[in-house]
C-alpha cells in the first residue's frame, strides 16, 4: 500500500456530454474524503458552462482544487470516434500524461460515482504504468470459451488478438476508468508518443480503447470491477474474472465505486421499465441522483 497519495482526477468532455460529465464530477466531489485535484477539460464549452463547473466544485467540496483546461481541435488533430455515442473529444484522455504528473484517475462522463475514490490512490499496482478493469463483453466471451464462436464474433476476436499481440485476450480492458501513472508513462518516450497518436487511435475499430490496449498490452494492473462496474453487473464481472484466473484483489467483494453506463443506451436518455433488470435499476438510481444535482445547481443559479 502507498501512503495516502493525493487523489487527482481527470474528466474530458465537449458540449454534447457536458451535463453527464458534470454529474460525474459532482459524484467525485461529494464522496471524496481527503483533499485532491479535479482536472476538468472541455472542448467548445461556453463561459456559462465553465462557471457552472467552478461553482459546483466550490459549493460541493472546497478542499478539492479545480483545474480547468480548454481543449482545441488542433490538440486533438481532428480525432474521430468509431461510434455516435462516443465523442471525439474523449481522445483528450490520451494527452493526460503530458499535462499532469503523478497518479491520475481518468473517468468517462457516462458514469455514476457512488463512494469515496481516495482508496484507489493507495493501491499497489505492481509498478505498472496503468490500471484498469477487464472489459465486460470481452471477459464474458473469454470466460465462456472462444472456441466455436460465430463468424462475426470470431472476426472481433481475431482483431483483438492482433491488437494485443497474443492469443489470450482476457486482459483486454475497458478504457472508461483508467488509473494512470503519468510519471511512469512519460519515462518511456516511445510509449508516450504512441499513446498520444490520436490519428492512430481514431483508426482503431473501437477507437482509443483498442488503441490503449495495443500500446499497453501486457503492462496493465487489473482492478476490481467495483471501480468500473458495467451497469451494476459487478457480481457477474467478478465471476468472469475468477474464471479467467483473476487474483484475490481483483475478485474480492467490494461495494461499487463507479457505475459505467457504456454502450449507446444511456440512463439520461432511456429508462427501462423492467424493475427486475439490474440495468433498469442502475438507470433509475442515476436519474434519482441527477434530480438531486439539478436542485443543487438551481440553488446557486446555474
């Protein structure tokens, strides 16, 4: 264990995902147990939106230092996303090590933070430059066995094997929550330059996620699914990790810390009506908390 490292967080957004990213920032701020830094990067945000970020940070957790940064298209080198529900601005995460030192937790804006994230900064990640959670879908495929997969799935499996440079794709991670050791990444200039090649990332089938898995293949510490829970399906994620040989830390029972609503269906757009569905309940809790945030914003005139 490390000795009470100072938490540092990075969020990256454009105007299209500003509201959900603000919600993620609020979750970080209201649960954080010790002083830290929140880096909020935005592309094309209005002055009113930047002011809302500042007010929210001041009102929610004044012990956290807010660092705002405007991204521009030149930095992103006309980066594009492979799908409509992922913004090209998300490629900004690839630039984090050049602007922030030490450990930084990057979090996607389609998430709900449910508890204190400070303990993650005290975790021993075995000297690896990056820590992340196995991708839900790929780990499910691997846990069930890849033999005899249908052609469409087999094409993706072959693609992933090429990206990772090996047959075992079970450590393919989701890039929505990334614990980055920026100093370790910057120490290897070749790796840093590869990471920040946004055009190369844009050319990957799944954008920056495929790209980061390629750049950091074999150099990733696998985190407990509680830190990047797929629509609250954490128990299933742990079973999959256990079947794939996950270590004690990865498969230990822990309360969820970050719920990730990956995929095209977002909780602020669609609320499924099946009360028995874990995805439906996860969306309901998101909307419940979003209503609380809306009241907070109205209280100080945003």
